[in-house]
C-alpha cells in the first residue's frame, strides 16, 4: 500500500510564547505574526487563529500575508469567549439577552474576518456554556438559546463550516454539550448543512469515550470537520504530546479517520507550557510521531487478518497484529 498523503499540520499557536524573552530579546510585545513566524520553524504548514485574541494587534490582511510568506495555510478560526469575564455565565446561554447578543455578534465578526482571509472553518468550543450547581440552569431555555444562536451563526455565511468542539467540563463543572452523543443530538436538531464536529483526542478520553468509536458516530451522523491530536490520562485536559499515553487508541482513531475519508488539517492541541518544553521541538516531535502512526494506520486499514480478528472480537490476535505494525 502506498504511503498516505501528508496532511497539513497546525498547532496551538499560544504555545509559541514559551521562552519569549530568550527568543525575542528586548521585544516587550509579541504579536500573532511573531508567533506564526516561530511556528513555521517547527515545520507546521497550517494555522488556526483565535478570535478575537489573535487579531488585537494584527489585521486579517497582515496575518494572511505572514501565512503566505511562510508557506502556511489558514485552517480556520476558533472563537474564544472564555477570555472575556463578561461571559462567565455563558455566551450563547447567558441569562442576559444583551450578553447573548454580544456573543452572537462577536462570532459574526469572527466569521467576517475568516471570510476576508479566505478561510472556511469556524470552531466553537462553548466551555463557558454550562453550569456548576443543581438548580442553577434552566436546561430547556439554555438548550433552546444555544441552538438559536448556533443557527444564526451558521446562517450568517453558509459558505463557512461551523464545527462544534465538545468537552465534558472546564471552565464550568458541566458543559451543555459534553460528548459526541449530545453534540450529535444538537446538530440533528440544528439541521444546518454547514455544521459538524471537531474531535479532540484528549477531550474524548476525558468524556470516557473510545476515540475511534466517537469518530465513527460523528462520521455516521454528521461530519468530522476538524481533528485535534494530543494525549492525556483521561482525568482532565492534559494536552500531552501525540501518543504519549495512548498509542494504540491513537492508531485506531487514525484508522477510523482513514475509513471516514477525513482529509483535513491535523491540529496539535498540546500544552508544552505545563512543563516549559521547547514548543518548536515539541511540535516537531508531534509531526514525526503523527507521520509514523499514520503510516501504521494506512497499513492496518486494509489488513485482512486484522479485519478477521475484529469480526470475531478476537482481541489477542488483533493486539498482536497492531503491535507488530507499531514495531515495524
């Protein structure tokens, strides 16, 4: 079997602020353009930008030029409501109508910036839309408000895909859309063709899901619009390097993505910040590991012996085949 086509890789841009004083001596203001230039040195060929955070000092035109100068493609934008204390009680589900309107309008401005840059993917992670206590949230009202807001956002520019990135909790104790099943229910009710899901490996572990199974359900009932590779221990969003803890589950996810025909960007949503790692070395390691595991997945996806073992739920045989492939 021929080697899989190399995808574009992106990474969490704010990680490249690590060691800023040493990397940019005497520079007290680090711009998004600076972060993109440093990320390019790691071999990354795509970028996701946060809105509005990454546009405070750089215009969409400026950032488009930096991306072009360094051979990087814009994967898309991700809204960041949680950085605004006004959204602590929610963005789309906030009890105050004016605050909900502000969140929707800010999202539309983000969509306009994305369109100006020629991008086609907006990711919504609604971490602040949730609750912390019993009897704190009117569940019916919050669900309705969230879907009404998402419908308005999706209809603002139907040429742009809206991806929901689910996560069980943080910053709220319970997220309104914490897992694949709940997110798929929301998308079914939403009924917009330009919507889908961004899968985050650590979030799926955190949600007590088997990543490949969650990916299958999303591909079956909606669309996989984004993939965040990372790893963790399943207790919280560790953001560890790819396959640092769960190599077999990572390969199984990659096999499922191959079967689903996913050809989008792979985004490393990792946190070298926690250990003060060199972000360039960390990103290069993620690319190297992802390439190796994608090659393993490409061999396994058509392995007749593996498929026969899976058909019989013969786990010992399946594990031997998978680990032999990993050892090659």
